[in-house]
């Protein structure tokens, strides 16, 4: 078993990015032994786990004298698990779960619930369907295609094909996700799209001709059904993404941030316009659209799709980017005028209330927050 002194040393060299491969492997092995211990967390819901982490992080700072906020996110859990053992934290855990109450910061008593599935569907004829108010089942029919809301809240197009619709006309449908929302859609060709908050997707009820083309604003994760004869094209924020069948994420919110395309499986070709030269990507790469063109580099893809998998993941994330995510998911306005250079590491569920995320940020920085209605005030 790793001693407390050895643990402190390993965390410090990891912090300073001076850990050798052997030392990192030692940390990973130690972390894995606790990660598999389901007894420590099986009885906690998302808010309770967050509250427990917050208490443990404070203890880690004082007990190990290590600036935990600088650690890679995965070692938050490592250090917390180790502290449970070396400081008899299991007893604390048991007393905490028996009370079954998560501490609430007084200034966060006006809490805000996380986002959920909600969206508006605008059909080609201009009619609007609020998907939140509709029961499961067939919502409408277009060009021999049924538009269905499934039991799990997915919007699905069924029954249509280009073969039996060659003479059909058709405009575009639009699914719009507000702040505080998310939604999944299965397109007429079977492709799956997960849409994040403040996003929209335009698409036809049936893909006609020799291509499948959609238009994205905001962020979405795509799993494209393979069709060699019909490439799939996504237009978004001044770029064209062309694929045959693959998994990728596009972040193209209409603000000052550059569009980012992250490839997980397959291959895609990027261009700045329909006729422009294309840049090809391979899995594990991310393309950032800059004024001088696409900058492509290898990245950790987990961070790009964390939202789709149900959590926030911050890895050296700047404050502006972090707060923008919170604004969209919790449908709040965050007011701040400083701390722009601060960067954060951490992982937390998107299912927790806003105060849980704010408390985590407060523990790992000197920033303080106050919730007022649907506004969040940031201060020293």
C-alpha cells in the first residue's frame, strides 16, 4: 500500500508535470483500486456525491498540503479516495449518508435545477410543435415519413426513403433547443444527432438527390449512418464537414469562439465552402477554424463529448468558457468582470443543481458566487 508520504510525492510530481511513466502508472494503479469500490458511492445521488467531494477536497488541501485545484481532474477522485482511507474518512462517509442531506450554502439557497430534454420543432409548412407538451407517438407526417416522439424522448423520422419520394418537394424542418435544454433526433437516414443547449438543426424530412445535408448552429454530436452513395454534409459557422459514416462533435456557437470539430471515429473532410479545398481528419483530432484556416491537432476527445455523456469536464478550462457552459445548461446569466485568466480542472455531473457546481468552483479557487433569481453574481 502507498504510504501517505509516497502519495504526497506522487501528487506533487504529477502537479508539476514531472512524473515519470512509472510514477503515473503507480498513481493509476492506486486510483483504479478505489475506482472499483462501489460501496463508497453506491448509495449517493449526484448532489450527495458532489457535497462529499467538496468536503474531502478541503480536507486534502489541509492534510496533504497539496494544491488540489491544480491536479488533473482524474486525481481529484484519487486523492479523495486515498484520504478516506488514511484519515478514517469511511466513518465520515457513513455518518454523512445516514443523514442523507447535502449541505446547502446560504447564499445559494435560491437554487436552480439543471437542464432537461426540451425543444421546439418547426415543420417546413411553418407549424410549430412544442416537444415538451406532446405525448409519445406520431406528431406529424411529411412526404410519407412519420415524425415520432419515442418513449425515451427522442424525435425520430420513420418510413420515408428517397426512392419513394423522388418527386416530392420539401422545405426544411428545424429543431431548436433553448437554454436549459438538450434533445436527441434520429434523422430520416437513421443518423443520430445529440443537440446541446442553445442549438438548432435544419434538415429535410427526406434526403433527396445524391447527398444528405443539414445545417447546424450551436453544438451537436453526430453518429452518421454509412451511405457510400450519399455523403453527409454539415454546414456550420463558415465550414463544411463532409462524411460517409462516422462519429464526431461540432461546437459552433455564434459567439467569438472559433468553431471546433472533433473526430472520434471514421474520417471527415473539412472545407470553408462547398467548392473549397478539403482538409482530412483522423480519429482523435480536433480542427479549429481560424482566420487563417483550419488548425488540426490531436486532442483528448473526452472533453469535447462530456456534455453528451452527461457531465461537465474541465481540463485547464478558462473561466469564460466554463461560465458559458453553465449559462447555457442552467439558463442563467452570469455577471463577472474579472478572473479571466483563471483556469479550472474538474468533473461533475450535469444532473446536479447549479449550487453544487458553484460550490465546487469555490472550493478550488478564491472566487465567490451568489445566485439572485436567474442571475449569478461572481466576486472575490
